[in-house]
């Protein structure tokens, strides 16, 4: 799977998976790349890219809506 194949839908699924993994407390999220490799069939470098993107965008994706 290359960057072109990690499309938005797949990335959203991976982000949801990472959110659930984080909530479970099973692993430190810095080690979560291997979970992406095992679950989604990514190469290690691809998993690290997805994980980094998840980390960088985490706060924006989880802002509470206040009104």
C-alpha cells in the first residue's frame, strides 16, 4: 500500500482505530505503528506516516464544540 492507496476513507478508518486503541490503554501511542501494520497491512514507514498524521491532527479532530 502506498501513499496514494491510503485514501481519505482508509485514513479515517485508521484514525478511528487509533482513537479506540488510545482509549483502550493497550499501548503507548508511540508504539501504535505496529498495530497499523498488523491490522491494515501497511508497511512500517506507511504506518509511521499515518500515526504521525493522527498525532498532529488529534487536537483539531477532538475539539469539543461549545456553544
